[in-house]
C-alpha cells in the first residue's frame, strides 16, 4: 500500500487495505517461501 495516500473516508481506506492484503498474501513472492507466491508454495507443498 502506498505510504502516502489520502483517503476520502474510512471505507475507502478499508477497501484499499483489503486489496493490498489480498495481493500481498496471494500474488507477491515472499523471500521466506523461496521467492514463491503463497499460492505457489501451497500448491508445491500439496503435491
């Protein structure tokens, strides 16, 4: 999420935060997961 972002209201801030968390937790590679996304890591572990 951008460090400097002016929200018009609390609901807008919540929506932006939820969107950012979804991307962070599903699409963004994580160093702790050998630079895989959480979904890739989960799929590999289940195989």
